[in-house]
C-alpha cells in the first residue's frame, strides 16, 4: 500500500478543499466564519492539516494552536474556545484502516513541540469512533463531555408534553407576568449589556468570566452569517434574560445564557428556552443540544426540559510538565489572576 503523508496547508487551501471535496462530518465549527472569529478572539493561530496519498486528498483537519507561557497547546477543537468539537474530516469512501493511519500521521505532524493536544468529536449514539483506539495507543487519555439532546423533530405539543413539570410551570409563570421572548439581532450595545450581566453572575461566585469580551463582540458578525441566534426577554429597558445559540443546519446548541435577579424571579430564562425551541422547530432544526452538563444547579434547569443523555468524545495528550502545572493554571484562570488569552 502506498504511504500517506500529512502536511500543514494554508487557510485558503483548507477552505478550497472544504468546498471541493466530498467530506464526512462537516459542521459549522469547520467553516471560515467560526474559525476566524474564535482564533482572533482567543489569540490562537489556525493551523490546517491535509493528509494525502499519491496526490489524492484523504482528510483535512483545522487545528487551533495557542501559546501559554512555555507551553504550546493544539486542538481540534481546543478547549476554552467555545467550540464543542471539530475534529478530522475524511473523504466519503475512506476505510477504517486508512482512518487509523491518517490519525497517526496527523498526530506525528502536530505533536512536534506541543505539550497539550486535543481531539474533540460529536457524539454519535450507537456508533463507536474506532480511530480513538489509535490515539489511546499514542498516549492519549479518553474523556467525554456530557450533555442533553432534545428531539425537536416532534410537534410543539409533543415537545411541550416532554417537559418536566418544573419547566412548564416556569414558562407559565413568565407568561402570566406578561413577559415576551423574542429573537433579536444583536449589536455591540446589546453585547456589552449581556456581558455585564454575565460578569456580575460570575462575580457573585468569586469567579472571572471564563471567556473574554472579545469573543462576544464577534456574536454580531456570527449572527449575520447565520451561525448564531440570540433570544431575549426585556424587563423595561433592560435584559431580564437572554441566551445565545449556535445554529448548524439541523442542529442547535445552547452556548450561553444570562438573567437578572428580577428575570430569575419571574422565570424568564425558561421562556427564552421555549421561544428558541419553537423557532427552531419552524426552521427545520431537529436536534437541540443543551450545551453541556457539570454544574448541578444549571443541570437541574436543563434537565427540566427533558432530553436524553449524549456524550461528546475527546482524546487529550498532556506532557509530564504540563500535567504538573495544569491544575494551578486552571485555578488561577477561574479566579481571574492570569489572562485567558
């Protein structure tokens, strides 16, 4: 069998191949708008890899490369960049044997001089990601991110019936208070108001906002490109509750949400969720990912809307020196004592 080769390619060639090749698993996170917005917001460099054999393209992968002090971090996707997953894209007629060889080839290329490497892939219920075994053999640790997936292929009535009593009661409470949720076109003024509430929310817990204002400032641009949708409930002239969602063809993901004290008292966040779901149904979106689990109070809110558990997969490689300093760096970041960019 002829050998395959992985090489770094420029962003323009990556985009050209993305458009011209028949590739499996393309998401909005692989697209130009998202990659450019996140790389500039999080001070990363986009490094794209092509794997080919005898001139024929087998796979392309967009990576984010970030330097933190003495360390080089690379990932597809890289943690902390508000990207659920991206991962490698393969041509449609690829074999499992070739895929495993591609992963090993790309690892050999990107691992040179890097202390942290990450691969993130969307969870596929009932389907094993076989190439992960290759990463395990290369010293990666398998991890996963739990989330909830709500089926929006049903009618509004069926979705409403699938909610737990808490969610239905909260929506009714908000409606009884004459609150109105609506889709809005975000501008920079709205984004600053949103981020101020987010800052206060984390501040009450003694924490820094985990993502910089520079990312949220890209929301307006991403909304215009169709990758982002914003929903809000206003109380007078102020945001009572608002949420930001990622749209990706037939999939929606809950990216971020905020509520004022009065908004929380009136259950405005539940009305925001219901508004987003109803709009998604009309747009033909069939999967709604609630954006991860891990904080009990927020998890209880998310679980009140029903859904089934889903696990998005990731493989992580850490050098010995990185393992020693990572816990301290995470703690300092959460406290806002070191920069996020």
